């Protein structure tokens, strides 16, 4: 990395905190997962002269290994975070949150699958053990800010913080942070929101961090090789109960081996012969049944949200609103009607395969980019043929 570019990032990070104190008197807690992103954040905080404490969460006891990817918060990751902290000469602590994580994230994940939903445990993790429990711990340490390696932008004006999609939209993580409260957002800092992942790795190489070439986490940390059913088999084996497969008209087409083996939009593994491709259209936990149909039946016009979290102001919803219904999905035009802790969302663009249990995140566009207005959990979806 060229020296002037590196100095630019140092200046960028320094200005991103927005704390009216001298750097040496500014105490920051950095959430260190053991990956390159949070390690670079910790290093830049130290380079800028802040009083830095790195904290790593131990969330589960089994270190999962995969030939195809990595999971965060495993034993090796904790060791990597410790090594980075030693190199940087910063204080490092490990918080043992296994019981909290099991109750708040793993149990919730299993219950959601058993309810016929498609859960997003990374959102639950951010909402609970990270931005609730770690937030409180950082406050107890009298830290001035909690800093993370998430790729999301934060802009502050008159003491009020707003969240925006990251500049590197291929890495943007705002979808997973929709449940962040305003109090948390005012305290949090996301220094990597304005740079690309390749630039982050360049900084890690410049600083000679041992994680500079470490692969990114790809799997859900407690799900080895993406095998969700093995996790449910371990914690709740009674979930594997056979049931009936119907078409949209209500005609039985076959038998399934447990609704947890299916997700909305799934095509492979249905094991029903048909002249046209069949997809999972609906998962009904009440009678343990699966409904399949052609792809057109996956098109969703309206969704109902529960457990709403609103970051924007009411006037933000008077203008054009965009939504995201999956982490890798595109922004969709929508009309949003806020109803206390629920919302009705009319989708104006064509979209398929939206599943209850996933998140719907609200965005508006302004001169600074795509502003996050909060969101909610998808409770029901409506197609012209049926609702789920």
C-alpha cells in the first residue's frame, strides 16, 4: 500500500469517532472476532493513539472445522485475536457467553425452523450477545465507544447517528444490523464502512498482522458445513417427523421426512415427479405439511412484519422506500405502512421466494447514500394464490 493512501485511512479512522476528547483519554472497546476486519480496526485504533481494549466472545464450546469455509468465534479465532492483541500491545479480554448464545441464538434458530420459517441467526447474534450484552459490558468499562469491523457506514449530525449501506456494497452488512437501536447506534462505530475489503487486507499486510491472509468466515458459526439439519438433530431430534406434501389445490402428492429439511423456494430434494419444476411454496408447521407449486406461485406481492425496529423518522416513510428481503438480495421498491410494532409492506418490484423468519430491512436514498430506516421480521407473505 502506498504511504499516502495508508495515512488517508489513518485520518479517516481518526475522524470517524466524532468524540470530543483527546485520543489518549478516549477509551474504546473493539469487538475482536479473530478475523482480519476486526483486527485491522483494533490496529487502527491503536495507531491513532486511543486507549484500546479488545474483547472476544466465546459463544460455543465445539470448534467446528470445514474444508469449504470458516466459522467465526471458534477456538482458533480466539487464539488469533489474542495474538493480534499481543502484537498491538493492547488489553484483551474473553467473555464466556456460551449459555447466552445457546438460549438467544441457537434455541431461537431451532424454534424458527420448527415453525416452518427460515431463520437468520447472525441478526439474532448482533441483536443479543453483541449489541446488547457486549454493549452493556463496554458501558460498564466506561468506554466512550464500542467499535466493530462490520461493513456499514455511520454518519453523525448534531449528536444523532444514522446508518448507511457500506461503500463496498458487496460486503455491506446493514441487512444484519437492522435491529440496532438508536441508543446503540449513537455509541457504536464502524470504521470500515468507507473502504473496500481489499483495502482492509492491504492495511493488515502493511501492519504485518498474522491474520492478513486469513479466509473470511463463511458458515454460520455453530452450523458445520452449512448442515442445518445436523444441528437440529443434535439439540431437538424429535423435529424430524414425516408429513404430507400437497399441491396448491390441496391434492396430496407425497410424503416428506420433516419440515426442517425444506425452505421456501427449494427445488431440489422434493422427490415429486412432475412435468414442470416444482418448488416449496409453503411450510405449514401446524399440520406438519409442505405445499409445492410452480415458480409463479413464489411471487410475493405483500408481506406482514412483526417485532419492528424503526431507526428513521416517520417523515422518512412518506417518500420512496426500498426494502431488502435477503442479505444478498437487491433493493426493491415498496410501500410501507407502519402499524405500531408491525408493518404492512406492498412490494412494487417482482420478487420470489420470500420466507417467513427472514428480515425485511427498510432503506431510503439521500445525498449520502442508502440510509437504513430499520426493519422487522417477516411474519406472513401473500401471493395471489395463497398466503404463508
